[in-house]
C-alpha cells in the first residue's frame, strides 16, 4: 500500500487587507506663571514681634490657586535665635498636591540689580517641582538672610524692603486625535450689515456730503467709529442728527467710508470713481486714508496704507509721501522715500505738481529725503534752505573729487 500524506498550506496575509490603524496621543506639561511684589514699609517697627510670627502679603492668584508671601522678621525657628529672617510662599486656597515652581527674591534698591534670588526656574530639579499637599502648605527658607547683613545692605532702603515672588503652577493634559470634523463657515457678519446698508431699512441719521445725501444707522456707526460715537451719542453730540453736514470731503470718499463701516472691506475703487485708472484708484485710496484717520477707523487706515504701498508711482508718490507724514503712516513714508530717492525717479518726481505740494505742506520731509538720497550716493548733505530756495548736495564722487549737485 502506498503512503498517504496530509498537507496543510500556511495561509498568507491578504495583500488587499487594510493596513493597521495607528493612533497617537501626547501628554503635555507646562507652567502657568505669575508674580507678586510685596512691600514691607517700616521694617524696624516689625522687628521684635517674636520668633514664629509673620507679616503676610495680600493673596494673589496664579494657575487657579490663591497664594500669599510670609515674612518672619525674627525668624521662623527657635533654634536660629532670631539671627535670620525667614521667607516663605504659602498655598492660600483649597488644593491637593498642587505642583509648582517658585522663586523668592529680595530686591536690591540701589539700582544695581544685585537681587538675592532663590529660584526653581531655569534649572534642573532632581525631584521635580515642589508639591504642596493642602491649604497652608509652604515653601521657602528659614535662614533666608542673616539679619545683621540685611540691615546694612542695599536691600533695605528708607526702612523699606521689597520682595518679589514668582509662582509657576504645573498643569498637565493629554491631547488625542480629533474624532470629528466640522466645517465652520467663515464669518459673514459684514455681509449682513452691508445688506442692511443697501436696503436702507431702519436708518435714523442722514449725512449731506458735497451735495449728496447718505442714510445710515446710528448704532452701527457708533459701534465702529469712536468719532461717530461721540458725534451721535456723546456729551457734545450734534443737536440735529436728522441731517449732519460733512465738510472737506467728497461724496465718493464718504460712500467708501460707509461701505467699509458696514462691510468691513474696501469697495472696488475703480468702480467707485467710475474710471478704469490706477491713478484714480490711488487718489481714492489717498482720500480714504485721510477719512479713516479722521474717524478713527484704524483697520481701514492700514488697508489704505497697504494699497498705497503697492501703487507707488511717479505722478502720485509726492502727495502720498505728504499724506504719510501728516497721518503718521511710517511704513508708507519709508516706501515713498526709498522710491523717490532712486536716481531714475528723483528728477521726474520733482517735476510733478505733487512735489510742490510736498514742499509747501511738509518741508521737514525734504530734509529726510535729502539724507536718504545722500545715503544712497554716499554724500554728506548740506541743506541751504526749504520752500522755493535752492538745496544742494555737497560731497565727493567715487574718485574723491568735490562735487556740488543742485537738485531743486
């Protein structure tokens, strides 16, 4: 008879089976930090109150717990025979096993910053943060400073001591993977307010600007602008809020101002002025920046400043530079100075009407411009005058020869 063999195949993992899922989590520990300064005025009167008796600071909160500083003028322990002052920090609220880092400092009052500091912060701790078991638990030093040394030191001034205590409460938490995904739509509050303006419903104040009438809502304007708030609700509010006349502003500029106030976004500048022109758009941004500064709309002012930085050009840069100086737009001013000072731009800019306006309205900017031009050309600058007077650049060329260049 033949031999019958039973064979069993070893199963192999299916290549089509999904890969194993790996999840992660992270435990994080960090400190919530806070400090308190405790002034002891009349130190000499506190001496002699007795060993174990203390002066306590007011309580202060750090990391969700109340703390207090305890100062013992005659020391905390009898065995030290009142030769040392003692200093402690105590947990002043209910808590169990509160882990924290501490720093106790006696402040040098001579101005030399030679403080006496005992600190857990910034160093390796073999046993980790200190643990306070219950309310009233303390950490500190029985022999913080010898009394005789303290009383002849710069820590004591005008019979006054300054103590600073820093506390870092340890908080631990574990982060795991999100098990949900919720798509949150972007905020559309601006759209809602913008549609309210366009509908005209509920308006309760009108403005006359350059012969045109604009209707708006007092509460919206007051919420957005401190100037409108004072004008509409302040002690010196306008008596006639049914029609307020706005001087020194063009109607399209006020319309753009209202658009931003409701929509929280810039309007289409070219559509607003009715011209497909970069120059017209820049002019509108200039006027709108001034209006934003006038009504305390800081975000609008920054948006206009950003747009003007992008659109610096020969025919508008001088007026933009004057505007930047008048409304304290420091980044815009720097961009304009750099643009004007370029050799290929300087003469062209000086021939524009805007440059005459710059000389008349902001003569101090000319000095800064000259200094900027001089730095680029490595010249020393002699300013002979402003306004319609001549101004010279006096320096040396690359070969060391003396040169004078009349620029305007």
